[in-house]
C-alpha cells in the first residue's frame, strides 16, 4: 500500500516527537540538575510524560485514519451488494 501525504506527515511528526523526548529529556535533566537529583528527575519524567502524550495523540490520529479507510472500503462493498440485490429483485 502506497503511503499518502497524510501518512508521511504523520510518520515524520512521530519521529520528531521521539527525538524531542530523547533530546528534551537530556536537556531538562541538565538544566534542573543544579537543583538536585530528585528535582531534575521529577521535571525530566514530567517532560517525558508530556512527550508520550503527544505520541499518543499521533497514534490516535493514525488509528482513526486507518479506521476511516476501512469504513470506506466496507461502505463501497455494501453499496455494491445492495446494488446487486436491487437489480435481482427488479427482474
């Protein structure tokens, strides 16, 4: 199946979100390290949770798109079946 523009953009954003989490967590830890290990870990974990929430949203978009494509396929098949049954009933 050839990926369309939406899938390409979604994959790109997914990769950016993971990179943002990894690099951002390191930077957040370094920035808050002067306040102590516990504070730095707290803010780093909080940052990671926010990043994972962004990834969750992107995954939900991907699943919704796949569900929409599948529903369109099923609708086309049901319309085809309905058209065949209507023509058989008219004969």
